[in-house]
């Protein structure tokens, strides 16, 4: 979705770094999963099919991970086709707002940066950086692309509860992504079928991790984790494989998937 590399390249990098498991969780698309699964054939690397769905509740952005989803499910593909169309329309509105501010970006360049994937604000941020309107992509978000800034355009989103229901309908395991700061909604999400928390995450120091681990125990949830890798050199703190995730997380995910299937 908003990464720098193809799924095949990410698989190759993961294998070269000695990783044993790799979850492909693009934002609001599963288009890269099949390529990643195919690229991992013959390697000692298991690709976990997944997705990261953007949701919102009471003005708060919440990302919901879905692991082991059926990435060929018609309901999922139809939903993301509509989401992709909405993202394209949103991106064009953002460019129009930037144009009104005297900032001219090429739509063709935005599409090229997306490289066939879902167009998002990250691609516009990179275009702003390339054109020297900002120093960094984070600067682009802070100055133009977040709520309250002049080029921000909202888009319709599912609620976290709706995303959980969708993930479960397509055979997946819903997990709350980078939950620090949004854990206040945990009780309601658990009651809706949440199965895990992303406990191991870049920038989470030992106290945060310990707190999230305690929340998983108290709520009967699974610990998961990941590097949130988007590309080499793009976010230095989010390098592939940088965050250690205990193998028990994978075992528990697989067991929960087995129970979901009734096997």
C-alpha cells in the first residue's frame, strides 16, 4: 500500500535477514498477499496473509490488523475495491487543496509512487518531500495532511467494531494495531470479538510492553508484534525484523485460527 518495495522484495529481504515468519499487512488492501506467498515458496519463511484496516471512532483513528484472512474472499475484495476508489477521490481532493495553497504536485507522480497499490497520504507526503516543499514525510503530514491542517481531507471509515466483524467473516483474527493510546476502547472491542494486541512494536519501551502484556492476560488476548516496516531507510526505527516477537505469539495465533476453523 504505502511501502517502498514489492511484496517479493520484502519476502527476499526477510529471508536474507533470517526471519522465519512474515506478515503482509498492507493498508486497506490484500493485493500483495498472493505475490508474497508465491515468493516464499521453497524458502524457510512462512508468510502470514493479513491486512491493516483503517477505522475511526469518535474522531480517534484506530488501525485493525487481520491475520490469516481469506485474501480471496469476495466480500473482502469488494470492500477494498470501494475503499480504493474512495482513496483515489480523496487524494485528488488533497492535491486540489495543495494547489490552492500554491503547491503543485503531479498526479502521475503520485500514481507512480503508489506503484499500482492503493494511493494514500503517504505517497503525497513523499511527493511533497521530493519537490522540496518539506524536509521529511513526517513534516508533510504535520504541516498539511492531518486533521486541522489546510490540505487534510477526511474519508469515510469503518468503526473498529465493523472491522472486527469483517475480519472474522473472512476467517481472520482481528488484532488491535499499535494500541498504546487507544487501549481505552479495549473492553468494547473484546466483547465484539477482538483476539489480540500488537504488544511488540517500534518505540514501545519496556514499561509499555509490560503494560500491554498485562492487558492481554487480563482479557484473554494474544500478544502479537511487528516492525511496521515500510521501506529501507524510510523509517529507521521500523527496519524489517528490528522488533523481536516471541515465537509463542505465532503458536497462539495458529491455535486460535485452528479453533476458529473448528479443526
